[in-house]
């Protein structure tokens, strides 16, 4: 049986409940991340319970990190030397000494490709597994968008009765975007409805005054006053004409879970980084990327199914100029510190086997270095790295040609990455669909599981 997404229409009763929840100081879009409906989960490969996607906005150079070309000419090879890893025969560039020590945990896919070269178009394809209708940066989200993999994992969790007291899908610290003006389509609920929007932090978790919004009672609202408001809400609902629909029943469950979240404080606790020892926070790095990675660990530890941590802001990895100094001095050190700390921390806590960690960007960068010592956009071939969640580490899947321009063997698409994510989580993506804005059934993904991963 193929589950479909219910159309969300606000009835009188739903509006009353929505208003009541507003009285509690929470927005519907943020509360919707708690989920309601229930179906039987699918089955598939892997052992993952959660996913952390590390998304490097702006597109890192695959040749200067994961897919070195030491035998290529200088205008392709670049400035960085290759180093050995702890897996014989696999080499990375010298920018990744910590990853080289952990190569036995990593599966590097060197043959990922798609066809959009603009940042927002590329981010859309990378996160939804499908091309946008135009390859452009000047695009923004709409209610008809097909949702991305994180949103769909959150939708699946809610479909299956998610009730962990934390949002099923979180984006930290800020959403995918180009220049903070054009938000990437596909990262929100889209055709599923705003009820399935992720919880977007929209804040710097490294800021001294960081405190997550709308995840606990307002300071002026005591538990006693909350109970009074809930009693008033129940009286208003009882006085309203009963409307027995699937939508109102789901809204009831949704509101009950939101109330339970407020009363339990589990979500507020998961977002509270002050509960971490200073040495742990320092281990991840006292910067936005490091603290977002630490927050991701705390969230999956509390039950969140999918966390995207965006290494931004915006398209900070867009190294059209001064690529080599930018990577060496500004971009790679904090990225690698946070990434290695996350892998180690998950393993030490016994969470790595149940947490799939995916490292990616929207595309790669040109093999040939330009006149500004930079590399330009290149979707023809790039690298994606996976670890944990049942993935077999210590391997390279696929290869690029001599210049790193195109896949040489085992070409992989973003949709294949997504199929592998669903399989790792135990979903048979071939048997699951959702409804587009015009009512058409849409397959969860058009890709195929990368069998070598598991």
C-alpha cells in the first residue's frame, strides 16, 4: 500500500487549536515538526536510526580534498600534496590529516554527478535528487516544491508515529541559500505542506547568548498558567461543533505532542549546549560549524531523525578566487575539526553504528585552475563521503577520469545517495510515494541503493 500525504485544511476546530497553541507561545510551523500520523515502516538495508548531513554550501573542491590528481599537470593538480590514509592504497590530500586517520570509517564516492551548475539549482538537485525546472540561483521555495531527503525522512518519521518530543528534522545553523537572499527550494515542506517544514535554528549556536527559541515555556508562563490555558482550550473545543475528519484527528495528536514537549522540556534540553562540558565544546571547535555538529549529536541522541548542519554562511565554499589559501587557512581546518570530533564522539557513545553521517556539497569545482588561482563550478563529477549507519568504511566507490572532470566508472547520482540513505534507515523506497501539489504520486527517489556501501 502506498501512503499518501493528507491534504491539510484548517477547519473551525483546527483553527481553534492553532489559536490555542499560539497562546502557548509556539508557531505552527515549528510545532509541526513533532508529527502525528502512523503507518507501518518499510524494510531495507542498513542499521541507521538517524542521519546527520554535513552540507558545505558553495561547493568544496573534490580534487583538493577527496580525489587528488598527483600525476596531473600543475593547472589541474593544484598546490596540495597527497598523503596516505590508515587504509592501504587510499590517498587524500594533505589538507585532511584527521580524515586520513579515520579513513577506515569512511566510504568516499568519487563519481557523483548531476547537471546543474548554479548554486541553488545544484543544492536543489543534491538535496532532492531531482533537477529544478531551471538551473538558476534566482529561485526560492514554493508550496509546490518536491521536498528534499531531510524533509522526506521527517515526513516518514511522522507517518510512522514519531513521538520523541524533539523535531524529526532540524537544520542548523541557517538554511541552504545563495547570498542569504535566495533560499534553496526543496528544503521545506513544499507540496507536503508547511506542517512538514524542518525546524530551522536561524541562529549561531556558538554565540554567547545562544538560546533556542520556542522550545520551552515562556518565562511569564508558569506550569499552573499553562494548565489553565489548556483547560480553556479544551472548553472552547468542547463548545465547538464536532468535525470528525482525518485532519482534525491529526491536529489533536499534533497538539497533544506539542503540549507534552513543552511540559517535558526534552526538546529544550536537547538544544541546550551549556549542558556540555567545556572540553567537549572545545573538541568540536568554538565556531558555528563545530557547535552545529555538537548540536546535531545531541539531537540524534535525543531521537531526531535527520539533522542538516550547513557549513556556511551561504556559499562560503565558493572559491572562484584564491582557492588554495581559502581552503588551507579558512575553510578546511574548522570543517575537519568538527567532522572528526563528530565521528569520534558518536563512536565513543555507541551511536555511530546507528547514525549515518553524510558529507557533501552541491557539486565539485573545475579541474582546471582559473586565472585568479581559483576553481569554478563543476557538477560533472564530485565526491560525497558517508560513514556510520551500517556503511562499510575503508573504501572508495567509483572513480573520476584523469583530470577529475567526469566519472570514469561507477557513476553515481544524488538520487542514488538518497536511495542509500532510505535503505540505511530501513525504508524500501521502491514501495513508498507521496502526492505532489497536483495530486500525482511521486516516488520517494528515482535512484538505486549503492550496494557497495552495505
